[in-house]
């Protein structure tokens, strides 16, 4: 918890403070979502067995999981918002994201889905022919530090399955 609580706002520029507030908001939302899921699942599991304990459980586990999720997510986001170049806190953010088309490759595969046991196709195998287009994109994300202006571009590729369709055919 020291990581979150000990950083004071002294010395942070208005931009850094705004970024810090933004990350705190994200962490709060993540914490609430985790707490709802964890205590909700726990509630379903113990409500029959421990009629009184469940209230205590609901508060304890809810608060505990909120706190853990808040601290962990804030720590991760704060680490990525810290500039490698000048070490300024809450100063790096993504300013641009672009996708560039790289290639399209037709793909197909066949799956044996079963066997017909009656009718005109009796005894034949049911083959599902699946085809799609595998499209690759280059993703470029630009990160800029508001304190020293350091700019970094992170490139990765994204593959997506497009125009998927399937045909069923019978075959001996
Ligand atoms: Zn910097």
C-alpha cells in the first residue's frame, strides 16, 4: 500500500496529477469489478452453510479484494506511466494508435462432424468445410512523456479471422 499512499502530489505538474487521477479512477473501477465478482461468487458458495458469517464475509472479502485489485492495478499502470528516460511519474501516455494492413491469406480446414445414419446420404461422413481470411495488421502505438517529450513507438502485429463461413458436405 506504500506504493499508492506514499506518493504525494507535491512536485507533480498539472498534467501528471491529471494522469494520476485518471489511473486512480481506472483502478477504482477495476477494484469494484473484482470485488463484485469475488464476493458474489463467495456469497453463492457460503450463503447456505453459514447464515451469519456471510454478512461478515461479504464485507471482509469485498473490501479486501477491492483493496488488493486497486493496489495491484494501480501499481501496474503507474509503472507503465513512469518515463524510462527521465523517471517522471504519471507522465507517459499513449497519444496515437494506428493500424496498417499487412496481408490477407485465404485459409481453410475440414472437420469431420459426424456420419449420416439414414436417408439418401446413409453411411456417408458429414464434412464441415470451414474457410476464412487471415488478415494481419501492424499496430503502432505511440507513447509520449509529458515531462521530457521522449517519444516511443511500440509495434506489434494483430491477426484477425475475417469472412469466416462453413459448408457441410456428405462424402464417402
Ligand atoms: Zn520523460
